C-alpha cells in the first residue's frame, strides 16, 4: 500500500481497516523515520492527493516534532536533529512549497509545521534563510492572496515559537515591514489582513528596539489604530488585541497615543460588536495591571514612581468611569447561571475593580451617584448594575472612605437578598461577601459587624443559603468571609457561638442539595464550614464540634456505598471524599490544639479506618486530602499513632513513590514529618522503608523539582525522631545533601523562579543538617566531623549570595549554632579558619526578632565552643 492509501485507511469507519493502517504507520515510523517524515511532507505538499490524507499527514508530521510532555518533546527534538541533513532540506522545501497550495487546510498545517521546525533549528543557528524565504513570498510581484496569508501565518507562528534573541535585528525589521504592509488598507484581501494583524501580535515581543525609535513606533501605532476601525469585525478585534499587548509590553511608550486610543476604545465599547468591545475594555484593565504593579514596586518611593508611572488611569478617570458604568447595564438574561460567562458587563465590572485598586479613593465619588440613581429602579438591570458597581469598588479605596458608605448601605443590601430577580440576589450575595472579606474587622474602632446587627445578618445569610444554587454558593462565600474576619481575633469569635448550630445545619443542607450542575455549591458550603470550625471558640464549642465530627464521619462512610457505574461517578465520589476528609482534618486540628483532645482519642480508630478505606478507593485527589487528615491525626494522637503504622505504611509508601502526581508525593513527604514528630523513636522500624523511597525520589529525574526541598527537610525530621540511629543513613543522605549544595552554585540568578527554588532548596538543606546535627548529638557526634567543613563552605557561599531570603538566613544561622552545639570543642578550629560567621551573625542582629534571637543563640554556642 502507498502512504496515501494507508493515511485514508487510518481514518476509515471500518475498525479493522483502521487498526491495520495504524499498525502500518507505526512500523514505517519505527523502521525508517527519515523516509516516513519525508513521505508525509510530500503527501502534504501534493495538490493531487485527497484533502483527508493530506490533513492527517500534516497532523502526524506536527506531532513528530512537538509534544506537551517535556521529556517526550526533548526526545522528538533529538530525533529531528539527528536526521540526515539532505532529508531535512527536502522536508523543509516541501513545507515551503505547500504554503502556495490551493487547499486552505494544507497551507495552514504547513505554516504550523514550519514553525515547529524553526523552533528546533533557529535557536541552533540553522535554517537561517527561512525568514528571507518567507519574506520573498510577500514581495514577489503579483503574489496570490492565499500564499501571502499562509506566509504571514507562518511568520506569526515562528515568532510564537522562538525567543527574540534568536532573530537578528535586520530580520526583525524585515518581518515587521512585511507584516505592517499586510495590514495596510491597500491590501484588498481581508484574509491576508487578518493574518497580518495576528502575525504582528506574535511579533510584538521582537519589536523592542523598533518601539524605542519614535519614527518607527509612530508608524506601527498608526497602522494598528487604523486597523482598529476596519470594516471586518475579526480584523478590528485582532487590532485591539494588539493594543492590549502593546499596553502591557510597551507601557512606557504609550503617552503620545493615549487620546487616540481612548477615543477608539470609547467608540468600540459604546457601539461595536461584543468581541471588539471586550478587547477595548481589556486594554484599560491591562493599563491598570501595569500601574498597580508599578505602585507596588515603588511603594514609598514617590520620585521613582512618578518618573515611570504615567498615571494614565487617573488622567482618564472622569471619562473612563462613566463609560464602564454604562457597560454594567448590558447584562445577559440568566448570566448568573453560568460560571464561565464572560460578557461586556462582567468585563466592565472587572475593569472598574482594577481602577479602584489603581486610584483608590478618587473612584468613589464617580461611582456612588450611579449606585444611588439605579439601586431602586423598577428595571432589574439597573438594580443589578448598581449593586455590581458598589461591590466592584470595595478594594482599593481606604476604609475611612468606604466604611460610612457600607454602614449606611448594609441594611439595604440585606433587604436586597429578597429581590424578586435572582440575578440581583446573586450579585447582592457576592457584594456582601466582598464587604465581609475586605472591610469586616472586629477589632477595629468602628466595625462593620456589631453585636447589634449580627443577629439580622445571620438570619439573612441562613435564609439566603436556601436560595437557588448559584445564589446559595455566593452566600456560602459570604459566610466564609464573615467567619474569616475572626481569625486574628479568636477570643471575639464567641459572638458566633449562639449561631453555630444553625449555621452548621444550613451549610450541611446547602452541601446536600448541590446537584450535578452546581457542584461548586457543595465545595463552597464545606469551605465555609471549615472556616467556621477554624475560628470557633474552644472550649465553649467543643461539644458542637464533637457532634459535627460524628456527622462528617457518617457522611464519609456513606460515600463507600455510592453506585459507581462510570468514570464520572468515580470522580464525583472522589471529589466528595476529598471535601469530607478536608473537613475532618480541620476538626481534628481544632480539637487537638485544646483540652478537647479526648474527643479525638475516642474516635481515632474509627477515623483511621475511614481514611484507610478512602485510600482503598485508589484516587489521587482523595489521596491528598486523606493524607493531610492523617497527618493531623498523627499530631493529635502522638505516640498512640504507632498502632496504625503497619496498615498505613503501604499507602504512605505508595504516596511517596507517586512521581506522576507530584503534589501527592509532596504531601506524603510532609506527613512523614508529622508522623516523626508524633511517634519520635517509635518510627524506627519503618525508617529503612521510608529512607529507601526518599533517596530514590531524590535521584529520580522524572520527579518535579519542587518535591526535593521538603525531602531534605524530612531527613532532618527523621534524624530528630530517631537520634543516633540515623548514623546508618549518613553515607547515603550526606552525598545527596552535598550534591544539592553544589547544584546551587550554578543556578541562573536572572530567572526569578530559579531564585525562589534556590531559596527553598537551601532552606531544605539547612533544615536537614540542623535535624541531623541535633539528632546525632551526644556519643555519636563525631560522626559529623567529616561533613562539617563542607557545611561551612556551603553556609559561607549562601551568606555571600544576595538573593537569599529571611527564611534561608534564619535556617543558615541555626545550622551554625547546631554545629557548634553538637561538635563542641571539636568545632573550634573549623570556626577559627572560617571567620565569615562573625560578620554574618553581626548582620543578623539588625534583622527581625526571629532571626535576631536565632543569631544571638548561635553566637553563644560558637563562643562556648571557641573558649572550651
């Protein structure tokens, strides 16, 4: 069979034919990859072949060059790099020819495959002629529109795939020239123009030096602004998308164009199609993001802020706010039913919220007349818009500015929870949640919630929790934030105690009526319940929490009886078990931190039995929640937890070995720490198993790097628990710690994520050393002498690194003290020959109290070692 027939057969309705064809393709690929790829590119380029076989050829070709999984992607790149250059050349020529095909699908696929090849070759300084070849398609006399469209798409995709440093400036200039010409009104084909605008969007990151040049910048901005009023909706939308990207990437260059852009956006918001209007609002949201970021970056430094922050929002405020308030009146019927809806009224409200965060108090007098003028109108659109406007501006302005308005309007909002229109009730519940989240502070001089209004607020929330599911979900959110306000003022939370039984009943009943379409109500109800448990005042609520514990255990037990007929049923069971395990964890933590510990002791066996049954359902989402709950149970039961270890250990081991779902692995590592603290030396019989898995984890390249720092900390927990018995693990653990310390020397300091990760890793390494030094202190202390020199070198390197954070500093200082404490006089010479500690500890005395206390303790330990 030839390749065309195989590709057609692979799409046949006949299952047998399909299987044979797929097997043939697989064999061809495995036995002769170069010719396989070449045949696909020839198939794709040949206008005589059927569209179906060409489409599949293009898909397979693209998937032979790229994959979502990074390890597989690396493998595919290596395969391409190793192909015979002459074959690669033929494939690339074939792809370039396909851009001129008469079949649209073939052209588009080919432009995508060209970009995938470019993403491999251009960074390696290969295929340097690609850009010139693509540009020649644009400049040749009488080039047909389809060729120009496909070429612009290819240029756009190439810019999306590669980084700016991989193109020379003259190449960038030529690309921008071609793209801007393609956008020009003189270009008659709308398909070419839309491809050009999208290509410009992808090429903007490359245009830094062009934007720095006033003449070039003026030209680009003029073309984009002209394109924003084209006849075709899709072209206008794409032009506004370019303006949004320019607003974010080239904020500093925008000043001369802002009046023009304001006029364009205002016209689009008032009268254009929704997709265009949405992008026009998005432009202003982006400017807010930039200005909020600048304010945060230069907080307290007004001079620096005023030179880089142009305050575009503040200047546009008097015209911008009324324009956005108008959008709030353009709601869709039933938009409250769909969580994913995004329309002009939603985006207008979101932008209003960002403006409030950008300019603070200045927005309030511009919005309040709209609120007051619409809140009582007979048309529900007006009432909902007024409530949405009020809720949107609660973050940003000062409490002094907002508190009087909220105190005056709270009663009105509580009444509006009975509005006949469900959308108004939905937005009212959301706004109450925002009031409680942002302004409710029981300890403040003038609190929003008082003993006088709390009963009415509670009655309204309890009543509204029975409303339709989408409203009830927002009400649960409001209850959550109401409770959260008492987190830092726990003694004041006894004002909630009289309402607790009714609140718990209302939330459990809300969780029960969540049907399949409103699963978020259930999660919201249980999250609110967790928060109420967290802030409740013990001992007066311990009886109520004991009853709640029994009820949640009963509910968890019922999940094992659900009929599981499909993967959807399985997922529902998992989600519910995860929520219930989460509630149990919070109750266990709450009761174990008080005199009510006995309640946990009495139910520990039943709890553990339930958690082990959850594990037996084999689902990773549940694994995490049940694991966390078991960690809390271990803390609560202390050394008694040892009786559960033989049965639990196999699940713990499975969690520690779960490389694919690294969050599960990470949580399991944390639980090992909890169990070490609970069991102390009773964990010894399980340590061989745990250490074996942890050491394997560290040397597994597939495991997400974020799990490695907690594993090192875990070594410290184990050593603290088993003391001198950790000696047998030193030959395995120490090389791992030293290897990780050396890796830190070559981290890229320009990459913020790497700097964060470096700090986590350092802290993990120091915590491991501290735990091991404290654990081995005593008769076996000298076992640590061979590692002390390396530890001091590492600590000195960290001391000299300006990117360390306070947590790392504290952990490093603690290690110096532990080293002196454990090794005693033996460390004298080490500290004399590594004098960096003198300066390091002196610096720490100027830092916050925690670091200062640790530093003075460490100083004492080192002095003691030096004089002994």
